[in-house]
C-alpha cells in the first residue's frame, strides 16, 4: 500500500503580469506562469492555464500509476479511468474560474455566491431526500432551518455587495 | 547618509549579538554563541527537520505537536508520528543546548502548553536580515540612491543559494523558498537599475544573477541590453535580445515585449 507521502502531490504556481501596448496601440495583458511539482522539482512554464492543468494532470497520473502497480491490468484501467473522470470535471471548471479571477477579481465573489446558491439547492434536495422535516425532531429541524437561513442571508449579502461594486464602477 | 549607514550596521550587527544565528540560504548552518555547528550535530535528520520547520514557521505564534507532525511526517501514523516528534524534539534541543542541565527548561524551542515555537529574541535568521535590508533599499530607492545601493548590496551578500537546499522537495519549505526567491530576484533588478548609469558592467552582472534564478525574467534581459547599449557594445545588445527571444519562444511560445524590442531598435539606430 502507498504511504501518505506517495499519495501526495504539491504544486507551486507563480503568475507574472505583463501590461503593454500592442501593435494597434491598445493595452494588452499577458500572464506568464510557472508551475513546479514540489516533490520531484520538475517545472513548467505556461501562458494558458490549461497548460498548467495538463502539467498537474500528468504528475497526478504518474502518482496514480505508481500507486497501482501491484493491481491487475483490468483493475489499473478502472482506477485510471475514474481518476481521469474526476480530473475532467476539474479541468472543465478551473481554467474558467482562474481566468475570470485574473481578469476581474469580482468574478471570484460571484463564483463563491453561485457556489453557495448551488450548495443551498443541493443541501435542500439532499436533506429533503433523507428527512421528512414535518416529522423529524423539532430541534434538528430548527437547526437546519437556521443553517439554511444563514446561507441564504450570506448569499443575499454577496449579491448586495456585487451590486454595490457594480454601481461604484459605473459611477467612476 | 551616516545615520542610515548606521541603520544598515545595526541590522548586520544582529549576526554577532545573536545567541543563535541561522543560515538558511545555501548550505544550512547554525552558529551558537559564535561557534558554527553543521547539520551532522543534530544527529538524526528528524531533529534537523524539526528545527528547520520551526525556523520556516517562525512567524506563527505557535504550533501544536499534531500540526507539526502532520506537516513534516505526514506519512507516519499517529503513534509513530508522536514517537518521531519526541525523538526529534529531544535531538534538536540537545544540538542547540548541549550543556543544558537536566530538568532545566529549553531556552530556544519553547513549549507553551501544547504549542511549540522558537524563542525569536535569541535567534536571528539570515533571511530576516536580508529582508530588512531590502526594505531599507526599497524605502530609499527614490529618495537616497546611495543608501539604497548600500542596503541592496549588503542584502544580496546573504544570497548564498536557494532556501534550505536540503529540503527542496519538502512541501512545507516551498512557500518560503518561493517568497524569498522573488524578493531576491527583485532586489537584483532594483540594484541593477540603480547601478546602470554609473556601473553598467555591474548592472550586467546583477541581471545575469537574476537570470540564474529565472531565465525567462524579461526585465533582466532588458537591463543587460541597456547596459551594453551604454557601453556602446551593439553586438552584445543583439546577442542578449536573441537569447531573450529564444528562451521566451521555447518556454512560452511568445515574442519579447515591445519595450524590449525598442531597445534593440535603439541600438540599431545608433
């Protein structure tokens, strides 16, 4: 069995921003990136976030491969396929989030807000499936209601904050 | 200048007055009351690791034993981790205070309840001095260039290699290494800019040092080109531009920035 050390991969990412005038006189922004896999010391430079994700994926795939050398080829195939499946989801969302954050830090707040709203939806669905609120002990129900109320209030506060910042931007 | 020079001196004097001075850049070393001990004197590597981890985490108020184990020896299970901590803690105390009487509390690795931290009044770390000098250089960059030059120069004398070279592949040391490397890289560039007009050859050397840290640092190529241009060495301006162009193409698939091309064009026009 792999030790925790063999199951861990850390990455250090550095972005360097370059703002310059393009040939047409318009301002251009370039993000130069550097990513390092801490445990092996290997490095890669990138301009697109996808390249950094490919670097991470390649190192994680190696980690998975090393951890399953003692499995049968059939088992290896299944584990690798699951590992790549999870990664596929990450690579679909992460570049958009990172690039949005780099372009507009407010996007990050909007993203968090979306996540909270998603969670409220999924928690409601999940709890709905497992518990019949009307018949569940009052204390537990009340606590969950409080959590829901709080999450909804955080979400509303974030929405209000976004709207204020939008107004500020417009008034500039 | 006298008073600020004395400010630089007082920063540097901390090396001599410290009970323990720790060199983290390049070969790791610890000087206790003027006597340098090397890594071997920590006995087990775990003892050295613990001390190096506490140095890296020195700005934190204190760390629980479990937090320390989880960061350094995360591959060990609970019991083995605790045993390793116990042995490492004993070994580190023994290396730092070989003559501590039995029963007396350690003076440098302090245990406060369940929290552990270093006694920073007695311990001076090279990167803290380097950082103080760079801060002084930055503060004087526009208002007093002589002081800034002196402060940066003294700061960069501490650059004897990367942070904790024996822990290059350890997760917990990476953040500090990256932070320090960028501070040093920027200091080379700032000092190079200040030296450009009066000592172009020195500016070239400093830019080359920056490129040893990151060979895609375009400002360093630009600084070299400007220095060669001032020296009237047009072939070297072109050669440096070509090197910059090649590395940016290889690593990022991009061209140098317009301001870099501008220096090349200036050299052609002369």
